[in-house]
C-alpha cells in the first residue's frame, strides 16, 4: 500500500500505485498449484496442465532461456504475456545448445541448462533448482499453514477478488543465513532481508527510504543464484519479512513470468542478466570528468560564461557544465526553449564554452507546463497522456510547487517524433547531452495512445522516455548518453544515472552509497549522485567528504539546490579540488574499470560481495565498495572523521601512508579532512596520468606499484589496450609493456618490502 508516514504532513502523489483489492470475508480466491500433468516436452521446455486448490486449470511452462538460465511461466493461457509488452519488451530469452528436458514416467522432470537445473515433481507439485552437481540453490516453499490448515504464505498460484484474477504469486524457501540484494536503487540496507521492495517508480523526494526512483525486479542471493521477474507491473517482493524463511513475490499481471539465473557469484548472475536484456552502454570518455551544475537557481548566459572562466582560472578539473531548470523561462518547463532574456545568444555561448573545453548538459523532463507555449500545440495534436474522459491529463507533477503539466505520451510515435524534434535543434546548436529528470509521474488512472493503463505504463514509461532522448542524441553526436533519474528493467542501456534529490547530511550520504551499491547489483554500472547533497547547503566538512565520495564514484556531478561551486566554499576549496585532481590522476584506472563494466555487466562501484561472495560480512558491509577491482573506497560517513572499515581477505595497503593491513577484519580508520579512507589491493599496479583541466587520451602513463610483486594490468582507452606485466626479480621489478601507450616510469608506494627499482621493456 502507499507509503504514509504517521502524523507527518505529507504529499498526495498523483502517481501512487493502486492497491490490490482485498478479498471479502469468506470469499475464496487464493489458489495454489497442487498437481500437474505433462502435456508436451521438447528439447528445451516442458508444458504442463496444473490443477489448483480452487479447482482451476492453469498452464505452467518451464524451459531453458540460455546457459544457466531457466524460465518459468504460470498463466491461464500459454500465450499470455506481461502487459508491459504493449510498450516495450523487457526480456528476450536466449538459447543454449546443450539444453535438454528429461521427462521419464515416474521420475521428476529435469530441465538442464548447463550450470543450472530444474527438477519438477508433478504430484504433488514441487519445483527445485540446483547447480550442475545437484546442490540445491533454491526451491519453492512447500507452504506454511497454521493449526487450522490455512496458508500463511503465498503459494505458487494466483489470487482472485470479486470473481476476477488480480495477481499471480510465487514463494521460495530462504535459508536462515541467506542474504539478498538488488531490486534497483533502494536506499535501505544492502541486504534486503526483512524488507518489502515494491517495484513502482516514485518521485522519492530523497535517498533515505525504500521509495525508489529506479526499480528493477531482479535480485541476487548469497547462495549463488538470481531471480528476474519479467513484468512492468507493481510487483512486490516480501523478502522474509512476513515469514522469515520465505521470499514471496506478487505480480499483478496476466502471467507470472520469471527467470532463475545461475551464479555462483553476483557478477555471473549479472553477466547472464545482460544476455537476457542488454549490455550496459559505455558513456563517452569525457563524461567521466567532473560535471559542475548551475544549481537550482536562476541562471544566465553571463553567469555561465563567468562560471566557466572561473573554473579554468582556478585550475579546477572539469569537462561538463550542467545547466539546470532555469535555462528555460520560469513556468514554461519543459518546452525546450532557451529563456530569451537570460540567454540572448545561446549559440555563441555554446561555441565559446567549446573553445574552453566544456561540454554542456541541459536539464529537461517529459512534463510540459500548461503555461508553456508548447502545451496547446501538443495537447491539440494528442501528444499527451489522456484522462478517463479522453482529454489531456493535466497532472500535478510538481506537487503544487509549479504549474500542472501534460505528460508526453511516448507510446504515440508522432508524439515521440515531435518531442525529439525539439531536442534535435538543441543538439545541433551544440548541446552535448540532456539530464532526463522525473518520468516517475504517470498516474495510475491515465490512458495511453496505445491503450495501456497508467498502471501498466508507469514503470516502463521511463524506458520509452530515455530511449527517445538517447536515440536523438546518438543520431546527432554519435553517443547515447542521458543523465537519468528514473529507470527500470533493462535501463543499463542508458549510460548515466544518478541518485535523485538527496538531503545534505552524512546520514543521507550513507544511504546514497547503499542505493548505488544495490543499483550496481541490479545491472547498472554507471551511476552517480549529487555530490554535496541536493537539498540545502552542506557544511564545509560534508561538502569535502561528499566530493571525495563523488570523485571515487563511477561518475561525478556537483549539484544541489544551492551552489556546489568549489570557490563558494573558500575554507575548504583546496581539499575539494584536490579530490577532483585525484580522480583525474586515476583516470587511466577508472576508465579501464568502466570498459570492463560495460563488457561484463559487473558494476564499477562494486559492493564487497561482488568480489567476495562467500564472505558473509561482505553482504553486510554496505558503506564501502571497490572501485574497479583494486581500490577499496570507504567514504567518511560521520563528521568525527573516523569510521570502521571492513577489509576482506588478503592484504590491503593504505593509499596515503603505505601501511599494509591484513584483511578478513574490521579496522578503525581516522583520516584528516583532505583524505578519504582509501585502500589498494596489495600487489596491484595502478595506472595514473598527470591531471589536467579536462579528460584526454594520454599517450604516456605512469604505473604505481603497491607492493611490487608479480602483477598484470590492462589499460583500456580510446586508443586501444595497453598491457603491462610486472615480474619481481629480487630487488628489481621488471615491467614489459605492449600496446599504444608509453609507460614513462614506475612509482613505488611506500610499502615495506617494495623493490628498489623498476626496469621497463
């Protein structure tokens, strides 16, 4: 049900999810599959006729959808599909040449997908998933009943109310020590056990609740598997909350359609997930530089140019200037027209910024104010979502802060063409990218051009919106970068996402970290946040600490309701800029990690369980992460300047001091304001370059050895792949380099036992 904080003034959201109907007292309607009869079996799938406790006949289909992937469908009609497919296909099942389905009389049916197997018992019905060796990964819950015999957990089956089906459901048994993560950008604890994630995109008003801008019906388990639900509906996952030993899934759609995905590690699940959806889109290299925003305040051409000159004069590394809402006239959002008073010659401004080495990103969203000159034109042409009476749905998308709006209907091809036409002109003018804000506001009672209800369209609307903006950007500039706030299943094809309107506090920074880690475990590697926090002005120390976190995040943007320009924090400007310079120094390492993430689907900002899935503490240590494979980042989440950091197994080197620490334990770390807790995997070779004003493609790099043992590093860049192989020979580290880049030297971190010198070849 909708979130309502008790005794606190709250917003009435135009886009809250509809509640499922409640069965009347004494009404039936809960049905569980109890037995089944085999109808057909081929080399990769079986179809069975299922009988339920409500005397219904349903259809179950279980088949291979790729190596290590098994698809399960429960419906009344074998041709049933998720209702979201009317707008966009979320999942495309694959094939596996070694797939087989064994159906021998008197024996369980076996579906073999290589590293994953399904075993089906028909009478009584039961479904179990194992690895190739037969070890149980997960199985359907066998049903919890009370002393009266009534079910206390939702079975594999469906529910009806008022005589009509309203939802399908599935339940899996959960081990007492099992951890679960994913579900999109959820800002609560990384281990979702005991929580109830609802797959409904909210305008979350912050990053400190389970309300999420980005929901993805995918989770990974510490027992070596993942579950993906193919539905755009407001699916709910009860992760061992109602019953500690059961994960319950409720899908208010025309079919239960889910995929069991083999691990054993989270990265393996994500790799297979990408094969079902898409590989992440790699942002252009300049996007990994600093983005500095105008903030949520009135801007002008003169101010933008002055900001750019100040950045260059003060030696602040920066590649992108972001202009937020006020590049347009107040009240005319989002008509995609420059404010003619404040921006009299935007073409000249963009050209001058390009000469200074800046790209420009503009804020926008799919809501058009009824005061905008574009509203009447689009409304008359039928380009907006409609209400139940067939008129333009004028919605309070801004919660009474700004005028009501029409919502562009991207299920209408002509509406999408009209909207992207507005963007195309700006792109040709010199704008590099758009920040695609909002898109969580499709009302449940709206009606789309293609006949979809607002409920069915709500979650997938963001995919249509971002697809349209990415496509026109790619058409003009050759890249499809959007800086998106909302997303859904398959949204990793939109190459930059950020964590929304978080509060300015250490607690909010901590929950932001958790949101980024969960989103990474949901298949989205290129993520960011508003460094400094969004709402309000951060204290000086929080500004520095959050900027340090941003500098060691996949992407970095300084943005808020007030300014985040470093010189507006004069007492700590140097420390904040030093964090940006550290990012630019580490860019060969950071960009190489980005290329790997795009290729594999594993996140850049890696929760500890990505590399240490067998370590139970790694599923709980959710205020730290690995950036790439070798840097352990633990943002300072308390004003005291000290915190606990969990070091996984192995040896770790303090980046600042060279101290070597043994892992598999927590350590207390205290750092001055100019240092973020940062550790390097012992023995790692970290490629670096001299930091400049902008991101470039350096011909020369330096390697920093943290321990000086045998090691290999691949440096990925736009000029190709450079490989450096280091071999320890007594006090000498011999480094052989192949590839386009020239390694000018090897620096040794002050680590005990490091070699005396290096020899390059």
